[in-house]
C-alpha cells in the first residue's frame, strides 16, 4: 500500500478528484485528499495563493506523518506540489502532474484573468457560474482572489530554472493530447529541465479534468509510483 495525496486545480476542490480516488483505491493506494483554503467549504485564510497552498500541503503531509508519500496534482495542484518539492526537498516521494501550466506570459495571464470575473461568468457561462456557486462557500470571492493569484505570476516565477534544479525526486508530467491551455512545448521544456522526470501524453484528453480517462491516468500513476 502506497500513500498518495490528490491536489485539485484552481476553482476546484477535492470532490473533483473523487473518480480518480476510486480508481486508485483499487490499485493498492491509500488516498488522501486536500482542499485548499477558500475552496469548497474550507474557509479563506489571511493569505491566498501559491505560497499559502504550498504551506497547507506541507502542513498536511507533516501532520499526517506522510513523508515520502506521492502527490498527484491537477493543473494548479501540480504546480503547488512542485513548488513544495523545490522548497522542502526531502518531504515528498514522487510527483505526478496533469495539465499544469508553466509558461505564464503577460498575454496568457491577461486572458486567464479576464476569464476569472464573476459578472462575465454569470453572463457568458451561467452553467459554470452556477456550478461554482454550488461547490464553494463564497464563489465570487474565490474567483476574484484566483484572478489576483494569476496576476502574481507576472511578478513571481515560482518555478524558475533555479527552483526546477532543486527538484531531484521523480516527476511524471502528464498532458492531455488536446489540451488548449497548456502547450506541449512548455511541458517538454520543464521535462528537459527537471533532473529526474518523465513525460506522458494522454490520448484524446483536453484540459478539463472530466475529459481524462481515469483508468488510463490511474494505471500511469500506479506504474510510475510503484516503479523503482
């Protein structure tokens, strides 16, 4: 039995990964779920953003005595796990990411920020806005703070080349074949920079988590974690 902690993406929560949890439970994993503050029913803290979420992940691993456990992170969750691995090199065992964006430019930051606007979501994506209202305690504040967090990538390159060089643990970078938000080029560039990493393209999957075949993803995670 291997421990693994599942980390959700921006505007998400642990419930997004329940289907993956079910698959991993059948593959000899002890699965842990963490919902970051401000998401789901977890209250906001004084701080919000990558550094806060890294601290929450670190606290969870230490308080549950899960040193050397693996971590799977979807999108932002993968980013958080990698930042922690660079900060505290002996804490996590292996990391698997899916659809994690690394190349944050002024253009794509502005595009993502403009999409993170509750009035716009209510007008143009009412079904998505309603899903956020049902999933989170204060969805409008979450959207606003997420927009601010995205803007921070202009000032803080959390996973700069020096940080990536500090990540010596095994990392598997997964990307959906049809992901339109994260490019193969940026994922492969990080793959080349990480000292101990592999790269997997998942057929037919888009950036949206529900487009990923969880059996395929679960098998990839199992093969990676249980390999020597």
